[in-house]
C-alpha cells in the first residue's frame, strides 16, 4: 500500500495513495481516506471541543477509524482520551503509525469489530462515520454512548426516499422522495436514533443536524433518564405530502390519523415516517460552535453552521424554484420572498439545505399567492 503524509487541521497523518490504475473506486480499498470530508471533520473537532470544554476527562471513540484521521484530530486538537477501532489489519497498522507520528499519549488503537468494542465498554462520546449506513452499529452505539452521539450517514438514497425499500429496512421508517429530500433524510435518521436510544431508556437533544453534499450528519447530546426518553419520543411523528400541489402536513405521535385526500387540491396524500419532527439544532450551541470554528480557522464551515443556527424550527422546507416552475413564473431572489412573507405576518427563513430553499409557516396556497404577487411587481 502506497502512502503519503498530509496535514489536516493541526494533525499530520499518513494516508493511502489511491491506485489510479485500478478500476475500483477508492472507497473499496481496505483503508480509505476521503479529503472531501474535511469540513465534516473540522465541524466534529470544533463541536466536540465545545461540548467537552469543561470536561477534558471525557472519553471519545472513533468506532470505524479507517486511516484514523478523525480520531487523531480529536486526540491532538481536542485533547480527549481517544480510542480508535477498526478490524482491518491495514487500518490498525496505519492508525498505530499515525499515533506515533503525532506523539500522542492520549490515544489507543484496537483491532476489533466496532459493535464488540461498544458492547464491551461505554464512552462519553461516540462517533460513527461508516462508509454507507450507520444502521448496523446504531443499537450498540446508543447503548454505549453516555453523553454525545456523532453520526454520519452516506446512504442518502435510502434515507431520502430514492431507494425506499432500503430506507424501510435500515431505519424502520418510510421515506418519501420529495423536493425537501435532504431534510427528509436528516429527520429519518434522527427518528431512528431517538427510537433506538429510547430502547435503552435514553433521550437525545439535537445540537446540530445537517445535510451536506452526499451525507447526513448528526450531533445529539445523550441522557439516561426514563421520563426524558418518554418526552423525547413525543417529537416523533409523520409527514403527509401531496405530490399534486406540494401541500404538506405533519402530526406528532407514533399512531396518528392523517387525511387521505389533500385539503388543498383533493389529490391522494402520501405518508412518510415515523420521523423526527422536533428541532434540528440548538441555537445556543450553534452560536458557541461558530466562535470555536472562527478561533480554529475552519472558515469553510462557518456559513453552514450560521445557516443552521438561523433557520426556523418548522418541519420540511420549500424549494423556491420548484414552486415557481409549478406556477410558470421566473423566480425572484430568495431574500425578496422571505421579506414578503414576513411583511404578510408569516415566519420565514433561509435554510442550510440549499441556496433556493426556505422555511415558512405559510400554507402552500398563501405561499403561491405571495410568489405570484412578487412576479407581478415591476423589476
């Protein structure tokens, strides 16, 4: 295996050099380093530093280490006692070399199956960053994590409804492929985590949850408390979506009655869930995180986290261009629409999901009227 030494953040890491002569993707290699996930790791370093700032004794598990880049950065840049596990020989050897390369004394490498590691011990903070779905590791992670769960899912097609049957198998929920599919993926994952934690009498408080490029990422504070676990489950529910006019409704509960026909256009409604209907972020934590990102020079993540902090706590965003296309008109700037909605007395905000997505408490009929009114204004 050819390797080279790179620097990410303040950490030097020996990583594999992809075999360009191979017809297989780099991710099929025994040890895989993905430079495109650097921002994901930057956010993790800063978020975990914020979470553990008064508790330097917290223990951290990088359950699926691969090259070890994530765990190494938490150990070196965050200062936490870190365990890195992977059952691949090549990964274990590389992680061991990288610990020595950085002179880390607060870091341990183990060659074991991630589920066995989490069944055998508990950790204050657990990070799941698999290639694909975290579903095979979710139960043991929820059982083992004492204070914080950090989860990445790159199986966005099952989460967002493009591969519906796989979504049902992996997350015990029905996803729908809608124009707000990135948020569908975030909420399906969060719902699966909340229900799995509840099996272990634990509750979660979302600190930051986002969709970026090809993955979904979740940071959730964990607390073992039966009453809080019961309260947490009250954030579960279902989304009812009309593919005719774009109307959507949601209702909290695990056994709910939703109208079969759309109240706006009469089209048959489609159901998604159970999924998380509660808030995606903690605005106070996001504010602290922005300061930490700034301090560490992680500028690429600032826009993402600021957008998360500022978006409304309303389930499911709208795609401005899709709405305009359905009306046969040209979209105006998104900020103009948000201002118009607020002038009419509605709540409205941009979202982190895309530059043309927004959230509002306006119904789809009022929304379309306001968009049509904007289109008639002189430009």
